[in-house]
C-alpha cells in the first residue's frame, strides 16, 4: 500500500538537510555575516530543489501515502519514524520549501544583529515545519509540532519589536497549552485504539480506521480541536496572533502566516476529519459558525487598523476562516478549496508581509498615515503591492479567487444560506485592503520623509517575483494543483462519511447526515 | 557464620563505596592542604568501581541477609541513577570546594556513605531496613547541607532540614510499628499476604499506617505538604550538593516507595491510589505555582523539583507497569536535566556560593553561546518540550495515567506543564531577549563545571531523540 516511487529517502533528506545546514552555519565565525547568509540561503534553496521531484513523481491516482519511509523508533511502545505525503500534505511541504528561502532572502538587510543565531533559527524552523507535514506517526507528529515552537519563540523574542517578550510568551504559552491537550488525546487514542481493535499503534493511517464509540470521539475531537483551533487561529482563539505578527521580524511573520498557521488547518484534515467522523458531522455547524464569525470579525477589525502589518494579520484570521468553512462544508469542492486557500494564503499573505517589510526597512514605521502617494515614488513596489492586494481580495485571475470561489461553492452546496451569507465577506476584504492601498499609494506625497524613497532592489525582486508567478499560475490554471489532491480528498470524504461500528442508536441521525460529493470536471 | 559470602555478593557495590569512604577517611589525615583534591579523585574512583560492579551484575536477581536485602534490576537501575548523579556532583565539587576553601575529605566521605544508604534503601523489601537507610542517608544530607559552616544560611538550612526530617522520621517509624503490630513483620511480602486476608478493620488501620509511612517517604521526595524544607535547603546548600540532593535521594526514595505501594500495599490499591492522586495533584500544582514568583535560580529549581516529584507521583498513582517504568525513566532523564541546570547555577555563582539570581543571567546567551544554549536545552527539557528527555519522560508518565483511565490526572498534569513553561521560559527570556548585562558579572570559570553542563545537555538531547533503549531498560527494571 505504502509506496516510495523514488526508492530514496527524499522526505528525510529535505527535512533534515536544514538541520545539517544549521550545524554548518554554527561552525562559521560570527563575523562573516554575509557568508552565513549565503550558506543559509544555499541550504534552503538546495532544499527546495531537492523537493521538486516530489511534485513530478507524485502519483495523483492513489490516495495512499507516497514517498514513504518507515523505521522503528521507540520499540517498547511501537512508535515509528514513519513519514510520507498524500495529496493533502504534498503542497504544504512544497509551500514550506518554497517560502522559507524567500523569507530568508528578505532578512539580508533587515536582520543585522545576531545574524548567525538568526540563520540557525530559521534553518531549525524549516526542519520542524517540514516534520509536521510529513509525519504519519502521531507521536512523531507531536514531537515536530512542539519542536517548531522553539525557533519561532526565539525568533519573535530576539529579533522582534518593542513588545516582543510579551508577544512571544503569549504565542508560546497559548500554543503550548493547546498542544498539551492534544498530547493527552494522543495518549488516549493510543490506548483506546487498543481497546477496540486489540493492537497498539500510533500509525496515523491505521488510526483513521479506528472504530471509536460516539462519546469517546467527542472528547478526543475536542482535545484536538483546541490544539488546532488555537494554531489556525479560529475566532475566539486568535488573540495571540496580532501580537505575534506585529512584533515578529518580517521573515517571522511570513513563516508564521505562510506555514505555521497551516499546521492548524492541516491538523484538522489529518486528525479530526478522518479519525472522528461522527463528531465531524456533529460539530460541523458549530465550527462553520465560528469560521464565519472569524471571516467577518477579521475583516471588520482589519478595517480600523492604523498599522499595515496588523491589518494584514487580522486579514489572516479572516482568510483562514474561509479555509475552515470550506473544510467543514464537507464537500469535495469545499475541502479542495480549503486546501487551495491554505496555499493561496501562504503566497499572498506571505508576499504582503514581505512587502510591508520592504517599506519598514526603509522608513521604520508601518503606520498607514505615515505614507501616501508611494505609487509615484516607487512604481515597481506599488505594482507588486497592487497584485498581491488583488490576490488577497480574490479578484478573478488571481490565486485568491480560485480558493475563495471553491470554498464558497462548497459551502453553498452544503447549505445554500452559508454560501450566500459568506459571499458578502468578500466585500469587506475588498474594503479594508483597497482603502489601505489607496491611503498608502495614491494621492499626493504628504510626508516629506517619503521623498527619495528608493524602489525595490534586485534582491527584493528576486524574492517577490517567484510568488507572483504562482499568483497567476494558480489563478489561471489551478488544475495543475487540484488534479494532485483530488483522489486524496475523495478518500478523506469517504472516511468522513463512513459509519462507525459502535454507534448508539439515538445518534444515528447524526452519523447518517448525507453529504453531497461533487465531481469536479 | 551468621552470613555467607553469598550474602556479601549482593552488597558488593555498597562495599566498594564503603571501602573507598574509609580510605578517604584515613588518607585525608596525611594529605597536605593543596593535595586535598586527591580525596575527590578517590571518591570518583569509588563511584566508578561501584558503577562497574552494578553494571556487571545488572541482571542478577538475588536476596541476601534473610531476605533483608535484594538485588534486582530495579535496585540496579536506581543505583545507576544515583551513581551517575554522585559522579557528576563530585566533578562539580572539585573547584567549588577550592574556591570556598572548604576542601575537606569529610565532604566526599560523607557523600559516599550517604550513597551506600541510598543504595540500601533502594534494595530492600523490609520496612525496618528502609527506615535505617533513610536515617543514615538523612544524616549525610544534613551534614552536607550545612557544610559551608561559616555561612549562616547554610547552617540554617541544615537545621531546618534536620528538625523537619526528624519529625518526619517519627511518623515513618510509627507507621512501620503499626504494620508490625498488625502483621507481625516488617517484610513487605508478609504484609501483603496479611493484607490480602485482613478484615476491614485491619485494612483501615493499615491505611492509617500507610499514611504515616508515606509521610516519611513524602518528606524525602518532597511531596506536598511535606515539601517545606526543599527550597531553603536547595538554595542554601553548596550547589553541587543541591544538585545531588535533588536527584539521588529521590531516586532511592521513589524506588522504595514503589516497592512499598506496589508490593506491600497491593491489596489496598484502591485506597492508596486515591490518597496519592490528591497528593500528586497538590504537589505539582503547588511547586509550579510558587516557582512562578522565584527570583533566585537555585530556589526556583527547588520549587521546580517539588513539581517534578508531583509528576513522578502520577506514574505511581497510575499503578500499572508502564507507570512504574515511567517513574524510573523519568528519574534517569531528570538526573541529566536537573544536574545540568544546577551546574549552570554553579557557573554563575560567586564566592560564598551567592549570586545565583536569575537576573544575573541577563545577556548570558550571547556572552557564553554554548553554555547559554545548554541552559536553553535544560529549560525546555524541564518544561517538557521535545526533542528532549523531559518530554519523553512526561509523555510516559501521563500516558500511564491515561492507560489507567485517570484522564483528569493527566489533564491536570499537562496543564501544570504549560504553567511551568512560563517560568522556565522566563529564564530563556532573560538570557536572550532582555539585552546585555549592564555590569560585569564574573562567572565561575571551572572547566569541570563547563564540561558537566555541555555533556548533560548532549545527554538530554540524545535521550530525547533516541529514548528507545533507555525506556526499555526502565520498563524492564520493574519486575515486582
């Protein structure tokens, strides 16, 4: 069933290459700052290049895990080093290897103290993030899930803004408190699976078939829900996010928004949906409501932000609300849209944070009121900003449109009213993004400090242009990506719609909720 | 002859230590002041030889002295923990005693004798032998706590420890007496047999006796509400001894407690698990809550060690093999993380063993990158964040609780972990995120201490990433 078509431990190589890089960088003398930057970028770029075959050799016809590696790890309890990807995690792995080198490239000027430690941190973070997406053993998953907290904690705490200590503590403790609940659920799942099937396993693929009774599913679902909802973050668990984003250095924000938040949504797809199908149906409406509140709440709060970065941070709450909505609509197109939305958010929001970083680097302020008329001063910058703004508000032709449209369609197919209601959310996101854009770029230059603001340099072109390619690629021909995730999503929905063996009679109507599976052409 | 040579085989590790302790006692008399380090080296050799003997006899399972002493994998595993702790503590003491000008042979000699007592405590099923061992090791600990005899705090700490310790011992002996009165023996196997057929009245008396005995053990492992000596003693004792005391006597006391509850109290398991459930929750919650406000590193580690005793009690309350094995594993993991953290405390300490305020760590991560990184590892390890030994240890402790369906206990445990993350991470904040130190802080530039810090940090990571063989050893050590 499991296959590794390359006969080569490609996933381990891309996961642990950055760790090797971290050791190499650790050996370089602190004074050679540029050498450190080049070496780090080299490792990250190499990592991306090695990850490309994943895309080409991925077999879209099967939902089984691919590029699998399996080594016994903790023998007395049967934990394994078991990694692999399917159509759901494939793109998150690629997004990570793609985004991190770009984020690192943006720090060459911005980070000028403790350069060595910073680059080691970013390399370690890469290993942690990739580990989360490739783990197929839940103990291994948990280890990576927690490990990547440490570098992010350091990154915000050391290179962050004036309130960095508060922000990073809040980030760490909030996430940690959520994850320890998941830890208890992981332990319980391990023993309960044994109780109902007679085997001890921490193999996620096997646990997806675990026949758990209704009431147990509920507790486990809730424990996982807390951990993932904090990470996404869903309203009302989002309060750590604006702090973390505002205080984090640019690269930290990019990785936080681009990849770390996806761990939450990915966790739902990997654990909650397939493992607790009854609860997925039972809680779907509640989660959809929270997601919709998040969509509107994020948009409304973003409207009144004076700080560009905080605005983009709140827009994340809104965008990931779409992702959660699509997921819990439990339709083929909805879930696919949800995954697309994750990728798109990584690209557009990542790019927006990079763009904010560019002006911040020059002017050391992110207040919208400090700017105005930048379009005439820095035309290339304004053009980039425009495109990513449009992508963020989901204008047709850009990637954002594909994701949001699919999510809305999925929600509409689930319950018409949801699709109609949420379609209005788009108006609000256009409002806050375009208002901000107008105030920063149009009108006359009012602030003399902005005169002589240099336009983008080659390095900045280099890290934004690749993102631009994907804005249009996904926007115009999304099938490149959708075709690879289709079978996996179909299988996921099949798992969600299975009836579990031990279900008390009174709950039958809930587990039998019919779901529309739409075949997309 | 009263005892055969066969009996002596079972106590070879203890005999070796005793021999070296006497050797130090004699040789010390002829040593000139500048050569006193030889005492330390002798003690180190004693520990190494004892360790080697434990390893060679690791899988033996024998009883000696009319079933008073046993040697099994559990006692050997605990001995390994204690001897490793002693080894590290002795290495940490070399330069420390020189700096404080207290380089006396008695220090090492008392240390070795107390390890003998700990090993005996870990290898007996007889309550009365346990009592004698507890008393002997306590005397050693009192002396070592007040070893810097011109330092007021140190003497005060020793006095407190002594008075409270004697008080706890009276409860222990009272409990033992009650068991003897009930079942006519202090052997745990006999008590178990008696309890199995005991009337409910006898059982209630036995529960009372259990509580009294637990007071004695609870005092040694620093369980709430018998913990109050811990912070004072840890803060005031010579730092290497604080490190030693935070691990080795606990390892012995935990194994003795395990034997006591798992073997002796087996028939009243339903009762004692309830009592210990409350104690475990109270211990970890209290330790963490109070640690939140600490300003001194050694004192913080004192409170944190209370919390960790609470975590380990979770494994005992789970009352299954996984739990007991997890306690053993946790002791092993705890040894490295705690000794490492105490070694950092020693590294920043000034003469007279002062200056261990957390504030003195400001900017530490940049000034001493390697030692700072090691401290970072210890803090994440104590907080239970992977990939460290502390995480693996906590994972097994709590999963043992989950296995016994003690979900609330596990949840309270992990919430406590999250709370504890705050004060451990606060140290990381001070080291890395608060800027540089304004005034020059002199550190204790001792090469052995630095080596201890780095090696324990590597061990903590290694055990965290490849825990398999250590875990199997810990799980297999539980054969009762």
